[in-house]
C-alpha cells in the first residue's frame, strides 16, 4: 500500500477558480478590481520567478498587479517610501514584499510598515500576534501555512485531537502553521535543530509538517504508519547527466562538472559555464571569455537538477497515509492563498467604504 497523494495542483486550481468567481462578482456588483502590489528588491533569481508567478496568477484571476522593482542597493528609506505610497494608494488592496530582502535592510521594520489592512502575506506583527493568541482573529493568515491547512482539510484529514509535529520554526512557515494547527485543536510539537530525537519525535505524529529546507531528510522510519505528511521543502539537487564531464575554468583554474547543451533534454537545466568549440577552452558563468583567437560561437555548459522536498518521497510513500509530492504539493497552494488574501483585502476596503 502506498500513501494517498494530496494533489496540490488540483486543490490550488479549485481555490483559484473559487477566487476568480468571487472576484468577478465583486467587479460586477461594486466595480472593484482587487489589486496586488509586489515589491522586489534585488536580483535573487528564485524571488524574481516567484514574483512573476504571482503577477501572472493575478492576471488569470481577473485581478490587477502592480510590480515595484528596486535595485539591491536600495536604502531602507527608499523601500519604506515605496511601501508608504502603496499604503496610501486606494487601488492597492494587498502589498507583498518578497523575502528574503538584501542583508542591509531591516526586514522587521519594512514588514511592520505595511498597512495592517493590506498585509496579504500576514507577516505584520499585529497579524502574527493575533494569530498567536487565543480567541483573536488576524486579518490575514500567511499563505504557505494557510495552504498546508487547506490541503489537509480538503483531503478529509482530521486535525482536531491529533498529534501534529512541525519540523522547522521559521517565521514564514513553521511558527504560523503551528498556530493554525493549534487553533484547530491539534496537540503540537515544534522541532528544530536542537531537538534531541528528531526521528522519534516525528514518529509520534499523526500529522507531520516538514519545513526545514533539507533535501529528503524525513525517512520512512520517521513516520507513523498512516500519518498525513505535508512536505513544504523545495530543494534543488544536482543530478548526474550521461554527457557530464569535468572542465577546468581557463580564467580561475577551478574545475566543474557540466555538459554541453542538448536540445532534446527537457527541463531542469542550469547554465554553469561556456566552452569554445574550436579551442575547447571552458570558463565558468560570470567569467570573461579567455582570448583564444577564435571568433566562433561559444557553447553553453549546463548541469541538470531536480526539485525534491524535505521528505524522501519514495521511502515515506510506503508508510504514510497521505503525502504531498514535490513539486505539485504545497508550492501551488502558496499563490492560490495569496490570491484569496488579495480578494479579502479588496473586500475589506469595500466594508470600510460602506462603513
Ligand atoms: N519568500 C518565500 N516565501 C515567501 C512568502 O510567502 N512571502 C514573501 N513575501 N516572501 C517569501
């Protein structure tokens, strides 16, 4: 017997459709189009990709997105000014400052500067504070943790009275998802790098949330038979390719393993360097091409990678009752919940207008 797969792509599509329907109604009845502003500071490629996906999702669901891009040299004042302007803009119902921010910026201060009523990420200290208290309601709940709960609920997994173990104590996932599970009457245990017996503690879980960012760390003998396992991890691991060979960078002298571009190869390739086909000299990405006297086209050198979660899928699939895949589990839910929160931001502004 293998686990029942929790299909995050399908559940996210359901939530996106539900959101598109209420967005259309809001437009029809009140002439309001929900607007999401994204603030991206710097050039982190993963952050750029995430922000792009969030903007595309807005367009698909009939919402407006406004993108603000700042260089990684932006000052604290410049970022805070962008946030203040967005707070004051009546067409903006949600503000998302993409994390991580460059090191020189004060993340806590910037997240605290986002208007409570536009905090669609749910990271404002007041929203987090309310989430962490009994009987209080945050205006917005952080998207990835909310997505984990939706996956469990829509798959029919009982939460109340169950033992939930959360691997990881991050502000973005571990801590808020713990609070959400507690509000739904689970008994929670939060594990971290100093937890004495990680496998033993995880084995006690009816619901296991893995959010540590360690590729395939959770093994079958960490999991109670029949448990629901939600894998929040997105880790890139390099995989060997038959055409891989070792190159030496003609500029730095470093060696690196890569293969030449092959058009038949699909997905998961990342450029790591270049090679001159006539003199066969190679150089790492970001280095200047050495002078070899040839003016022929250079060829790109690639490495192959795949995405894996924090859970060893093949292993845990034999033991768990429910399991999310990576990709296609929690990932698509984050954006779906962000769209839902942006709609709620627009609804909130309407309520304030009506009084
Ligand atoms: N970086 C990784 N996850 C998130 C998220 O949910 N929101 C923001 N703003 N940044 C992130």
